[in-house]
């Protein structure tokens, strides 16, 4: 009986840990950046994501598939630009998936101009419109 109780407790904790990925679903914004996250599989952390950056005349966007592990989401573009095959966008979320910092490696430069990037931008989750 004690083992069953421990097993059930662990399953509840495991399920709630997996359900947290659903909290990442939504739109995040800053002055220059927009990120949209759609959680496809809450149990595996699979996501579809798109992000855009606009700063003056410089703009870029990336959309792709990725994965959330703990509080970190990593995705790569669906459509690979020549020279951008190794592009990875990373978002490090806070504990409640309300804010994040977005980064893109050097291979992502092909997706935006030289004078703008996602690097280190802090983004906040948009509140649902009523």
C-alpha cells in the first residue's frame, strides 16, 4: 500500500511537471520582438514557434518546430536559408512562462539584417484580449 501511495504521488508530480509546458503557449512581445508559441504536445514539450524582429529598416523572421525542456525552448527554422542551416533560436523562460529572454546563434543572421537581432531581448507574455 505504501508503494502504491508513493507511485501515485510521483505520477501526480510527473503529470503536473508535464502540464507546465502548456503554460508556454501564447504570444510574447517586446518593443522590437514578437514570439508566438503553440504547444503541440504538452507531454513531450513539442512546439511550433515563430518570431520576428523589427528595428528601424531592419526586419527578420523565423518559424519552425522545437522543444521545451524544463524552462528552455529551442527551435530551428522550417525553411532553411543558404548558410542558415544551423540556426537555433533559444528562449529561456521564467518559472511561470510569463517572461523570457530570446537568443539566436550566429547562423541565424541570414534571417535578419546585420543591424537587428533577437539577441538577449526580454519578452513578456501578452494578456488575452477580452
